[in-house]
C-alpha cells in the first residue's frame, strides 16, 4: 500500500500527525453529502406542502420511517464495508483492499435488487398496518411505489461512497450529490408545479436524482487507481472479506432497522392524532435529520479513522479519535438544534402555512429537537466500537435502549398518559438511557483491546 498510496493523491494519511484537522476534512464533506441526500426529501416535503395540499404533505411524511426501516439494513452493511476496507488500508495490505472492494461492489448489486423487490412487495401492506389515515393512504402508497423504483440506485451510490470514504475521500461524493440536488429540485418543480403529478412527481424526481448520483459514482470508481478501481474482472466475492463485512455490517444494519422499527410504532402513535400531526411531525423531522447528519458525519469519520489506526495497531490514536469525534459530534449537532429552534418561525413557514400543522411541528421542536445532541453519546461510541471490529455489542444495546424501551413506553406509558408531548418524550429519555449503556460498553471494550495489544 505504500507505493500505491503515493500514486493516489486522494488517500489521506490517517496514521500520522494531528488528527482534528484531518477528521474535519473528512467529516465536513461527509456531513454536507448526507444533508444533500436529506435535501431531496425536504424538497419533496416543501413542494407538496406549498404547491399541493396538506394531505399530500402527510402522505409523504407517513412514509419516512417505513422507508428508513427497509433501507437501513443495507446501508448498515455499507458501514461494514467501510470499516473492513479501512482496516486493510491501515494494515497496508493491498490484496485485502482489492478483495474487499470487489466484494463490496457485488454486495451492492445484490442488496439493491433485494431492496427493490421487498419495497414494492411489502411496503404498501405495512402502510395499512401502521393505521395510516384513509384520506392519505392512496397518495402514500403511490409515493412509496414510485420512490422504491429509484432505491437501488441510492444503495449503489452509498456503497460506492463507502469505498471512497475508507481512504478519506468524502469530497467527490459531495460533488456528485450537489449535482444530483440540482436535478432533484428542477424535476420536482417541473413534475409538481407544471405537470401537477403531486406525490408521484416528487417521488419520481428523487428517483431520477438517485439514478444520476449512482451513475456518477460508477463512472468515478471505474477510473480509480490500483485496488480501488471498479472492473468487471474484479467483481467477485472473497469469502473472508464477505464474512468480515457482514460481521460488522449486519449488526449495524439490524440496529438501524430496529431503531426504525420502533419509530414505526411511534409513527403509528402520531397517526392516531390525525393528518395534521403527521404533516407537522414530518416537517419537523427534516430539521432533526439535518442536525443528525452533522453528528453522524463524525460517526462515519470515527469508523474510518479508528478502523485504519486499529488495523495499524495504534490504540492511543484510536482513543483520541473517540474524544475528538464525541466533542465535535455533540457540538455540531447542538449548534444545529439551536439554529432551527431559534428560527423555528421562519423554517416552519418554508414548509407549510397550515396553523394546525405548524402547531404540531412546534411541539415536536420543543420536546425532541432541542435535546437531540444527547444522542451523540451512543452514536459516536457505537461507531468507535465498530471501528475496533466490535459490532454486536452496540447493536444489542441499541436494541434495548431505542427499540425495547420505546415499545414499552408506547404500549405501557402512553395509554395512561395521553397527549402528543408524552409520546414525544420517548426520544430524549431513550437517548440518555442508550448513551449511558453504550459509553460503558465502549470503555470496557477499549480496555480489553488495549490489553490484547500490550500482550
């Protein structure tokens, strides 16, 4: 990898020198890339809210958690690919890098096809199980079916981005998403305002943007240097790489799926308050996602930096990565929380003029968004655990803290304490509980890993 590294100007040296500047250099484009992906959905929400109807807005919002539920397993597997490739780079094993990249590309193809089949087959039925109000069920189903036609391209892009992130290249995925964002915006305005396609139009616009970004990613990977190049002859499954990717990726994906699964039940509770609550919650969630991506940029950065330094046996640098990621993730998220909360009147106006929708959005802002930075306590520590090759422990903790606890809250607490604010309180409380457990697990695991290396 030494000679290869000198030929690849886009590969960052994560093993030597100061960490903070390099981590910010990776995290900031990563954050903007994630925000741009969320911007596709925000544009959908804003356009239908302003130029269609509140019912159409609710139909788009009713799909948010369901879409996340179905795609998160496969996105989690891409995190496993990122960690495995990063470890191989840190160990300076070019052969392992090539095998992991080729295996990742095959996994991306298989996952994209599986997700397309699952989404089109089962998602409409799940919408009915979620007690989606009858007045928006037809639009919600239409949006979901059109949206999932573009999901395979979303998966291909994310796996390709994982390959580039493993060597510290987060800028080119950003540039691709900037261009895709323009495609999404123009198509969305055309389909909804000019052609009056409503929810089908915004879903089609997002799908075309996904096609564009995936095509750009494939083109970039085909022109990469050395073991990172995408070639038909390298599209094979290396069993050892596959096992390592799945050992880290599947627990990560299952954790995200179960996180979304619990949120599906929360969404069912929101649905019981009617279309205005669904629409208001959908509007506010956009702000949550933007703040979350400011934090999750440092979870992705932590996986890559810890993975490379752990592969090189540099445990002390792994510790510094943890503390820097934790501080930056929490502070950036808090800054976003305060920005949206302080300017809530303006930001809500961008999405809706309906006073009932606005009222529910304001309540969620006060009950959830302002406390979101607490989630860094478990997001960052879980990412560092995965960078160390431990994925099962954070998954089990997250299942308890964000799934089991939330389900218990909904089924046992909420019936005796009705009210939208009592339902929303499940988020900050579960973040605190999960954070305490995850930080404890990280401290114990790091101590064990350090002892193994000293031995």
